[in-house]
C-alpha cells in the first residue's frame, strides 16, 4: 500500500488484518472449497518454468492479436483454446484430492499416480494433446474450409481429432469449472445424437461422426460466438481487471465506500455493499469477490452488531450484484451484445445501468432498515479513511474512466480494453508499491492467463449447448411446451423461465450460465410473447447470476458463511431477502421496458418513482422497521404495498400507495403515543444493540432513514 494509505488506515481496517478473519490462508482455503477455478496446483517444481513461459506467451499473443489481427477468427479461436486447454491440464489436477499431494515414498507409485511436486505424466500428455488437436485446425485450415470437405466429406483423421478435441474440452472444463456444466453439455450431446429416441421434444437425431465434426471442426459449436467473444474481448478485459487489482484499486474501493457510507446508520454494511459492488464489477466472480472483499468487510459488520449470517449474506449479495454492473457485467455483456442484433456494446452498458442501480438500492435499503431495527450506528468519522488519502489515490479510477468513456464514445471493446490496460500500467509506475519491473510483468501475465482459463473452458463447453439447441430446434419446442404447461399465462411463463434460469445457473460461472440460458430460456420469451429482445436477455441474465445466492446451491452465500462462521443455509435465505429487488426488477422491466430505456422518458420517470417507493416499503416491511419497530399489521401493509407499487400498473400502484399510507399512519399514531415497542414478527434473537466500535448501548437513532 502507499504511504498515504497506511497513514490513514482506520482502526477498524487494521482489525481486519488480524487472524480473527482467518488470514489469507483461511480465505484461500474457503475459496478452494467453494470455487472450482481456484483449485490449481501451486507446487509445480521445475514445471513452474514451463507453465510460466506458456502463460506469458499466451497473454502476449492476445495483445499481439488485438493490435495486428493477423489471422481469421477461427484460427484465433483455435490458438486461444489450444493455449487454454494445455494450461488447464498442467495446472488443474484430475481430482481435488490430488491437489498439492505429498509423495508416499514409493517412487514408482508416486510417478504412476502423479503424487508429489510438478505435473504428472498423464496430465502432460493431455496438455500436449489439447495443444495438438487445436493446432490441427490452424495447420489444416485451408483444407477444412475448402470445397473438398464439402464434396468428399471428412477423413478418418478428421473424425478422430474432432472426437478427441470435444472430449478434451469437456475434461478441461470439468477440472477448472466443475461438473454441472459438463453434465448439461453431456445431456445436450446425448439429445443431439439420440433425439429420435427422446420421449419429449424428439427430433431425427444425428450420427456421432456428423455431430463430432460439426462440434469441433466448424464455427457453430465449440468455436461459436461464446469462444470468439472470449478470444477477442473477454481475455483483454480480464487482463485489465488483473492490472487494476495490481494497482491496489480494491483497497481504494473499500476506503472510498467506508468514507462515503461508513458514518451513517449501519455504515459498515452499507460500505460493504458499495465496496463489494465496485470490486465485483472488476473481478467477475461472485465467489472470488465474496472471499476477497468479505475477508475485509464481514468482520467489521459482525463487530458493528450485525448477525454473522446477515453479514455473510450482505457481502454475498453485493459481490454477486457486481456482475450486473456495467461495463464488464461478469464478461457476459460482450456475448449479449453479439446475441442481440442492432445493439452495440456501448448501448448495452447504458441500458444495464438502471436495473443494476435498483439492485444495489434494494440491498442498501435492506441493510439500512435492519440496522435501524437493531440500533446499529455507523463508524466514528475519525476511524474512517481521510479525504486526503482518497484524493491522493483518486488517479486509480482513471483506467475505469478511460475504458468507460471510450466505450460510450463508440470505440470497439478491444481498443477500449487496450487503452484501459495501458493507462493502468502507466499509473502503476507512480507508486513504489505498484511499480512493475520485469518480474512484475511476468507475474501479471501469468495471473491474467490463469484467471482466463475457467472462462475460456466455460465458453467452449457452453458453445456445445448453444450449438445443440440451434441445430435441433430444441429452443422452439421447449418454448411451445412451456407455454402449453403454463396455460398461456404470461406471468406463469416468466416464473417458469426464472426457475429454469436459477437451476441452470447453479454452479456455472457467469459467462457460461448466460450462454446456456440465452440459448434455452430467452427464446421462449421473445418467440412466444411480445417481449423486446434485450429485455428477454437481461431477464435470463439476472436470474442466472442470482443463482449464486439462491438456496440450496448458493455458492457465494456459502463462501461468505465460511468467513463469518455462520450457518450457510441461513446466510443463503438472508441473501435472498436482501437481494429481493434483484428478483423483482427483471419482472418489472419485462412488463415495463422503459426501465431498459425502451420507452418514453415519462414512462421511465413514473416506473422509477413507483419502483423506488415500493422498494422502500418492501425493505422496511421485511426488516420490521420504518420509523419505529413495526407491528405484524404494519409489516403486512408495508410488504403488500411494496409489491403492489413495484408492479408496473397504475391500479396496483394506487393500491400500494394506500397500503403504504395506512402503515405510515399507524406508525405515526403509535409514535405519538410513545409506543415504540411493538412485538416483532420475527423469531430472530435481537442480541445486544451496539455501536460500530463494539462497545456499550446506544440511544435510539433518529427515526427514518439516515
């Protein structure tokens, strides 16, 4: 950290570095437990030089391609996948039980099973095979796109390479992403080949040979849009994120958020929402950001008086929401821009701002009213980072400013990313703590390559699913079946699509779950109902992301619970409660596309007003506090009124305002009588009411919002 940062570190921040949060080793352990992409080998021995050299070459190649564009898209995709699959097999063991295992002492057995330091022989062989099958496309490109294949068909060698390439992609994905997406891809393969035997949604089926060559030796499946976007855009933005983190922007986000919100009611939790949202925008991983940010924010929230499960849920909700925030949106934004015709990327990131801000507003309101109910004050101003320390580090935001402004100005994402990377690297030289020497650049390039591996594998495997849906017509059949099941009810179809997106999103990284849901679920909305294309894609994107905090498979909440020492399922339930806005806003912009700037300004203003008032009412009702603790009747009125206000219909909104007015009137009547001790409609133990410094009782804070 810089000197100014160290001088202005608050006492609360200092506490976070103590072993009470488990330290870096504890955080790494939690991350490996809940995030498959973090289970890579760290004890490589002399293989470090090979893996490091390949990683540096991989990153430099992408920079070279971004500047020169020397190859066609398919060749670039093949080189992209070649380097990724090789690195995955060298870095990720076949099982987490084999991760950094110690030798047994029996040399031949250790060599055979791959125990001990370095890379086992079979993984080295698979790495070479992964490189070879993709280089086959590079060196045989003219043949594969020529007329001879169209007339004479593929050779036996082509079929062998196609089968091997497909299987290697699936195994690489299993190792660094996890089993769920591989199971989905395997089901898609089985459906494509044996569709004539399927009891539901049958089709004529495909031969294995034809399916294999179309999957690996064409641009309609593995080398389709997701992988092309990964190769052209996503890798550069991941490199940009790595460079940003190298400049300590994460600590700056934390300090900025605590200075802005830390002194208000429930300040630590509000600051955690802001800081984690900002970091999540950069990191692109719910679980990774929950662990990285949560190691800092969760202990402060607990010390302030928040229950452990609520602290974990707050962090998980904010970290997950970071992927909804432009300009990166978990890297899915680049694929979405390709999937929606006539929509430029710079237009998409503007459209996505309002739903993302409403998500975070809902989280802010939830933690605010929870803090009011528990009488949790903010941090004293003297314990917050100083304004001077923030001003002296304000230049850290320049790369984000550059990248956003260039995107809005109409530059391609590739050029914007390169300018952002260059700006961040130049800024790193202004501080001794972030200045890059040769070793620093090497470590930076290695980290960028390793960060990209799970995304590349997920995009390749998701391409199999997308290709199968398109080739078999599954999307249309599934849409007709779902509409029939719902009896033609639009709201019921939306609910079914939401459930499908959450299920498909469980255990999948952001880019993969968007590709799958956009292929399977989004067409149901825009093919069968008059739903704008961008609204349908945003709907499935939201719920695919929210799977990370939806029980029972709520990986981000589980990770936060591990840091907080809380019950994982309680953290998951609390996260859904905090993120309730995220579950409602997609319905609103489907029913009222003005929230996605697909309407008039008058429609947008009315929708925003009713939604914001509705969120205030709903959040206060769920927390059990508005101006004072709410009775059961008041909570019911607030919740019902909030839901009616959020629903984009004038009649419902009037009913919601009436319910809200009744709740407010009852609160003022009781307040006038001096009755602020209404029994809470919750079974939670309140626990002690403490200040953020953790000591003593506090006076009841002023009614209403700070």
